[in-house]
């Protein structure tokens, strides 16, 4: 995580030290942007609960429930604008969560057993981005953006078990994954400040894909 935050920090520092390329309404120039992102739980709640229910399949007394949380983070990037109103560029972003899962439950037997598992995700996203701007008036624009790239996820798994399920063990484990990721981002811009929605997808390899809605607040220099 420290390495990811260091990379994002260097990008932000570079933006601050490059005033010559600023101004989002200049054409034929490169200009930086940044945004804060929030992603909701999307379809991950249903997926997590279905997985837990399958664990209880065939057992007469078994109950597990999952709490699922969204993700939040930030990104920094750069766009190149031309006279067509279309901008091309890329970004690097960090996302904490998405989806994070905390699952607890028990199986009633003799003796009773319990198992708990908390999963935390830290994700680095590299995106090629494009955006088309439509002028509403002298102050407002409507933007339609899209991105396609790669997500690298470090997943931390903290689990514990007791009673008749103690053989499942207790401890922590870390797994690293890489998935394709994409997004569509409609939004509005007022004097370079941007706010809008995101529809985001993660392929997630052999796991169920994660598709979710989110929101962002950003600024384009």
C-alpha cells in the first residue's frame, strides 16, 4: 500500500510543479486531472451471500450472513485535448475496498462450531481514458467519459474458527490478482470542477465479476 500511495503522491506533486501545461479548455495541450472516487457494493452482496449459502447446503442447521462494503479512493491522470472536444489520456488510481467482505456464522452440531472471515482489498487501477465534452453554456459542460485497463488487487484474508469448526484454522493470508477493468462516467463540469456517476466493472478472473455504480468529484487543470 505504501508503494501505491507513493506513486499517487509523485503524480500529484508533478501536477503541482508543471503549471505550464495547465488549463483544461486549451486545445492541443496536455493537462492533468485528479478525482476522488466512491464505488458502491453493486452485485457483490448477492454474490457473497450465495457463496455462504452454498456452504450450508445439505446441513439442517446452518446460518451465515455477509456484510459487504464498497470502495473509495483517488486517481490522477493526464488528458490531451483537441478541437473536436474529444480528450485522450490515462490515469493511475488507488482503491481501498471493493468489495470488502465480513462474513460470520455458525453450524449447529454437537458441539457447535463457528467461523468468521474478513476480506480487505487494496487495488491499483491503470486506465486508458477518453472523454467527450458537450458545451451547455458558458459555465457548464456535459462530459461522457470511458476507461479501459487493468486492476491489480492485493487481497488480505483474516479468518478464525472455533468449536467443531476449529480444524478450519485461524490466521491471515494475502493473495494478489490481476483483472481487466472498465468504466463509463457521465457527469457535469462547472469551471473545471467535475461531478458525476460511474458504472464500473471488474472481470475478477475465476471469481464472479464485480459490477457496480459509483460517484466521483474531480478537477481538471
